[in-house]
C-alpha cells in the first residue's frame, strides 16, 4: 500500500489530495485547498510550506506527485507559480518524500482519457473514480488527479517490470 500526496501548486491557492493505492485500487483519504491570496507573497510561501508539512505529518504519505508549471499569462506569474511550487517541493523533501512531477496533459490523459480535458470533466471523473459524494473544487480535484496519475503510472510500471515480451499490444508475463 502506498499513500500518495498530490499537489496542484499555486501562488494564491494550492490544492492537495491524499489517496491510498493498492495495486489498481485507489481510495480517497483527503483533499482541500490552501488559500493564501490575502497574504503578502513571502507569507504565502511560508503558509504553503507549513500547511503541507502538517498534512504530510498527519497522513504520512510515502510519495508526492506535483503538477509541472504551465507557463500561461506572464513571466511574473510563472515565476510566482514556480516559487510556490518550490515551497511545496521543499515541504515534501523536508519530510523525505520521493517527489514525482507530471505535465498537465499527462494528468488529464490519465484521469479522463484525453490530454485536453476541461476542468469540469476532471472534477466529474475524480468524483466518479474515487466514489465521492460531492464534487471537489477545481484545485482539490486537480491535486487528486495528480495523485491518481502517479498511482496509475506506478501500477503500469510495476506490471511492465514482469513482462518478458508483448504480442499485438498485450503484455506477456514471466
């Protein structure tokens, strides 16, 4: 069993999601959003770091999966996002977690089946896949999506490690 912390970094809102993965079975543990938009920038980074370390201490994940920075609006926004992502990564590394990064398109592909999925599609699939009673908010759903992407990727790599060959796209075990 592996407990995975998924992180959707942001300089105003940082989403997090925690899941437990046993083989291909994934169970929801927690999710939420660290809201820091009202703080000055240095305090935002400190709050992201502190809150994530508290979440790590509470759920004891073995690994963290974090979304890669998507450069969108401006260089200034990208720098702030990168700094927020860095604060999240330092929180994870301060607790000796392995950190894996995933591109947004790969996360969407793993959860919805297309790399160009919309936010609403992602939220809906997270609700269905994790059997949640309510649809999580965008940032929390994004973080859970990153955690699911990591779980699926690791499960596939483990399965492929036992492969001796393939035929017509099917993997043949030992």
